[in-house]
């Protein structure tokens, strides 16, 4: 049951991150889920030690965990944009 919750929340966070980074037209639901989950893992390793909390892949869902995961997804999309286009949108 926990994995289903991670997939759903990861999809929503990936979608929100793609809206913030203006890449929503280029991504489908599958890529939003991937971005959300990988962004959560990136946020867990990079941002959680700095900001406290965890990510959606850690224990119960809370607002700090969701925010860390969302910031991780935004950073992931920024890195992808930087590599693909040579600039961040």
C-alpha cells in the first residue's frame, strides 16, 4: 500500500514541478511519476540534511516531507533542462 501512495504523490509532485519549470507540455503522466519519485530521492539526499525532515519515500507523509520532495523534483528538472538545452528555463 505504501508504494501506491508513493506513486500517486510522486505523480502529483512531478506534475507540480513540471508546471513550475514550464515543461508540462513535454511530459506525460509516466514521466511525471518518474520525476516525482527521483526528485524525492534527490531531495532526501541533498535537501533533507539541510532543511530537516525527509521525503515522501521516508515514513509518514507530512508537509515538510512533501516540500522537500517537491524541491528535489524542481532541482531534478532544472538539471535536466540545463543538460538538454544548456540553460535553465
